[in-house]
């Protein structure tokens, strides 16, 4: 019986060796599929991360939500550009409305736009409301006031930070003729900026527009 079983066995055919062309073809095909899947997962990860952060992504989010005008979008300086990822810099270049001009020239244009929106011949005290920390808003207010004084324009600017937490900043609104919301794309939190705008609207103060650093 064993001999009969052995005789009935069939020798398997020899395996055909894979050619180099077949190996390269399959390698390229599955490599492309894997790269596409990796890019999709990376984009999905960053999209979810950006949405969860709640940051302001473009210089028209607050404007569209509350019907405000954009007075000026300052282009990021060299230091700010170096800190951001290449993809962020590319997106900013495509969608940003920042004019290609020096900082001082942009300040002069901003002052002229504020002057055009206020009563001519009367002094105007403008409050720069922002959720940004540091001295950036203070420096901007000083630069605008100095440039306006040099040009003989009767408009002064004052920085007001942390409007929701700073009692003196809220009281400063009483002496203001108008307000400007100053935020930064990619850094300011939309919810915080929106709450500041709602507080300004409730106070009855005129909001001339928004400025993005």
C-alpha cells in the first residue's frame, strides 16, 4: 500500500523565478499606494489638529462672522516666517491679503484708513483690542500714534489687551471713540477673539475693522 501511494505522488512543477522587471513593477506600484496612504493620513492628522486648536486660520474669519472690514493685514517679518512650517508659509502666500510693503508704510496706510472712517476735523482716540500677549500691541499702538502725530493727523491709538480679564482695559473703552480688533493668524484663538468682538458690540463702541499681524 505504501509503495502504491508513493507511485501515485506527482512531482510538483518547478517554481518560475520572478524577473527583476516584475519585482520593480510591484515595488513601484505598492510604493505609490503606500505613499498616497501616508500623505492622506498626515493631512488628516494636521487637519484634525488645526480644527481642535481653534486658531484663526485666515484673515477673514472674524470679518465674515461679524460683518467687519479688514483694515490691514501686515506681512509676517523674517523671524515670523522662519518659525512657521514651509507649508504654512506657502498657504499664507496664496491666501493672505497682506500687501507687499514695509511695516512703516503699512502703518501709514492703516492710519489713513482709520482717518477716512472717522469724523474729519475732530480728534479721535482709537483702542486696539487684542487677545495677543507680549508687547506687540503696545509697540503697534506707539508706532501708529507716532506716525499719525508726524503726519499732523489728530488720531491717537491705545493698546487694550485681555479685555475679558483686565478691568482697566474695559474701563478704557469709555474714553475711546472707536475700536480696532487686532489678532494674528495661526496664533489667536477664534473663540476668544469672537468674545471680544461681542463685548465691544454690546458696549456700543464703533468697531472700525480688524487688523492682522
